[in-house]
C-alpha cells in the first residue's frame, strides 16, 4: 500500500461506512507474469492471481491473470475469461452496494469495469497523473485519451492531482475536484533506520550523497542538468533508487559518481533515503511534469531531508520548505547551500509540513465528497 491509490484505499478502510476495499490491479497475462519473474529472478511479489487474496481484515487484492491462449483470434475465449474475472469480483462483494474508483486508463479488457459501473452507488475517476503525457507514442496517447474520455465522462466525480490537470480536463466532467498527494508519514519518520551496507560504505568516504527515488526516464529527468552538476562536483555521489530507463543508465556508465539501485520494497525505502544528504528532483519542465504532484516531495519532507527541485507541478506548494532552482547553475548552488546551511530547525519545519500533508488527514477530503454525494 504505497502509491496514491493504494494509500487512499488503505485509509478508506477506516471510514465507518466502508465494509471492504477490493483493490484490483491492472490485468496481467501469464506470459507477462513469467517474464517478470524471470527478470527479477523469481523475487518479484507482483503477479496475477487466479483468485483474490486478502491483505488485511478489510482489504482484498486481486490482479486478474489472463491464461487462455489465442484470445485475439477467438473472441469467445476472451469473453469466457472476462466473465470469470467479473464473477470473481462479484463473489467478493456479494450483494453490498459499492463505490468504484477508476484510475488506470491503459485498460485492455474493459468488460468487467463496464459491467460494474452502471450499478455502482457512486463512481470516481482519478487523474493521479497526466496519463496522456506518460508516453511519447501517438498510438498510445490516442488509446489512453480514448479511455480517459470515456471513463471521466461516465464518472459521477473526477479527482485531479493539481489545478493544472483540473483546468486541462474539466471539459470532460464539470464535477472535478483537486485532490493532492500526501505521504504515509509514519513509514518515513522513524526513530531508527536499517543499515544498508552498500550505502554505509559510500557514506564512510565522507563525500555528500545526493539522492533521488522513483521512476527515472528521459521524459522526466533533465540529463543536461545532471551532466552539469556531476562534472562540476565529481566528489559528490549521486544515488538513484527505483526503475531507471536503460538508456539513462548507459549515459552515466562513464561517471564514477553515479549509482543506480533497483526498486526496493516500500517499507525499506526510508532506510535508503536516510543516507541522502540532499534529495533532488532534477526534472524537465514539460507538459508531463507540470501535471505532477510528486509523492516524493512529501516523503522526503517527512524524513526532514533538504530538497532541491526544478519548478515542476507541486513544487511551489512547498516553496517554504524546499528550494526551487532555475537552471543547472542555480540547482548546483542550492544543493551546496543545503549541504552547508541546513539546521535542526529546518528539519523539524519540513516534518511538520509533511505531517499536515499525510494521507490520514488528506483522505478526509474524499470522505466529505462521498458523504455529500451519498447523503450519509
């Protein structure tokens, strides 16, 4: 339970009128599952399941697994499989009234959702990102936009992660509300952190560790900015944690001060961020990044870390507790300022802001929308 939607669902289990949360992940083919297991040497916990699994007393997780071959040639096989998936979902929910939250717009098998939507007591579509801008391929953009248009228009209520997305997509549904991201505060603000031997060794060298966590690809990362900083400060260590595009890794193979760590478990992530002297968000400013409201801002602040960012979506919300840089030279200066003038008072101020923006407080906004809509 870590990304926006998982965190929202986990918090909703605390609502008095919610009996159960069924979290349905995007569909996965058996071939994709096998490839994922192979890529991660069988260690991945992500995977499809023929049957739903209980995560806690109130949460059921289900990742529909498609196993029948030749569905594209024989539509009857696809229909059988989709009916079985729908039956599994209905079996979990029995006869209870239900609310649907829709988020993933690259849905390939819409049948179960299309069947469930008309009889829902209330439906939401959540713009947790500017989905159309996640890809550069026209075919993919058109596919995602078609689904966005369909489901945002069908939804009773639409949520948008920032004002930019609200303005951009309000033509689809007038009942659209800004609902910003937050943090699982107590996962990050801990008294003790686990030792990570690799980072401990890096720290022992006495050079600053400049860190980033999350997806790193050419759409987001400003490589020219990174090149400038890395060349100017070869003694700094740059640590990237999370899914990183291969071409981006190749670009920095010749740099001795870049380290790329594969994705780590959410519960373990604070143990890694703990080693950062400064956390950075070296993003390009484009249509994708101005549609962001970054979870990493909240998570870094919850740990009291100094943060330097370009002026992307959500950055100005925290202008009092993070540094917004304009260009490579300014980015470098602000990292240096963070390294040399940070104080315990600054640390506490950041944590207090993060606490105010924690999921257990933010979710009350959605609870209010639900209660008003259902008149409960």
